[in-house]
C-alpha cells in the first residue's frame, strides 16, 4: 500500500511494481487526482505511467478534490484538498511515514526523512481505515476490459459514479498535460 502525493515511478519503478504484482503481491497506490494535485507537471509525469501500472496489475486510486483524510490531510499550502502524507506499507508488518515521495526529485535531489515502524497491529489499523474510505474519497482508475480506455469510478452520495474521461480535465487542461508529458523534465519532478 503506497500513499504518495507526488507519484512518478519512472520505468524502473513500474518494472519493480510489475514484478511484485507478478509474484502475487497486491499493490495499491493512492496519489492525487488531477484536480487534487497542486503541481501540474507532477500529474503529467505520473499520468504517463498510469496505463503501464494498470496493465501490470497495480491498483490505482486518485484522491478526489475536497476529500478529508484527517491525519493525512494537507496542512497549509496552496490546496486544502491535496494529499500530502507519504506512507508506505510492506507485508502488513512495516509502515514508513515520512517526507519521501515516490518521484525522481525525492530520489536524486531532496533530503528526505522518515521512520519505519514494525507493527502488524498498526498496519492493520491503517490499512482497514484507509481501504474502507477509498470509495468515498478517491477515484479508482481502471481500464475498460472491452475498449482498454481508462475510467474513473467513485462513490458519491452513496451511489457509484463512473467517469469515462479524467474528472475535471477539459480540452485546455488535456493539452497542457500532453505538452508537459512530452517535455524532458521528469528528473526534476
């Protein structure tokens, strides 16, 4: 279970996650949706890997704008609806909480910190609470089995809602995101 607001896995990260999924490991990622992300270039960097991740068997959830995650909610900054927590859970025993995003900038440029806790009880609590809320606070990104097109599914007012295009992204936004994806700037994200 990976929770990272700025999630740009790169080809190496996709290969690693693909390998985990191929071994039968259930891999889930929660990151910001386009509307919840306060850094457009980061969303462009992430979205270029989205289809490869889905094909690899990785489950992707994107935080909806305005979603409240309590302890995981962003404090201060430009957007109160953006995910800010960086939490990674491994084997239902180890939980990392800190400042490390899964993006090239955190790997190569920033000085990041965090703690690793070994507690099955804490991991179970975090996992159960987060997974129970995902249908209400996030879009599940999926590939349509017939067309291969992406779709975003969420729960609104107690009923399932499905979007056939990225929520909140109009033509101008789509063009900007396309332009950002073709720029050679991934190492700076």
